[in-house]
C-alpha cells in the first residue's frame, strides 16, 4: 500500500514538475545522463524500484526508483534504457 502511495506521488510530481533536479549522495551529484550503475554505486539500492514494460518498440526498459526520506525529502528517479532521464523530489 505504501509503495502505491509513493508511486502515485512520483507519477503526480513527475508529470507536474518542469525542471530536472539533482540528487546528492555523499559527495556525488546524481544528474540526468548517468547510468543505473553509477546511481547504485553513489547512493546504494533504492527504497523502491519498479520496472515498467519490456522495452516496447524502442527496446528501452523504463524504471522508477525512490530514495528517501533524506532531509525531509523523497527523491524519485526515472530511467529509460538504463540512463537517468529525470530526478524529482517531494517534501515528506
């Protein structure tokens, strides 16, 4: 149930947020363009991870990851084809 709420928050925020942000893990800023491996090495495993579809026509699998709470925020990461496309955050 908690996962569905967080996923719903992510989708809502993802749709209505206009700019990409960065997530800071230790001394590393995670920005769009980095790989899933780079994110895991810097931030560890996400709290929640969901894979959507099987790649479709493009052959690129979509993933939604959630980190947090960290300093009162949840961070939502959207990957396509193993590359970070967007970072969004939401206050707890």
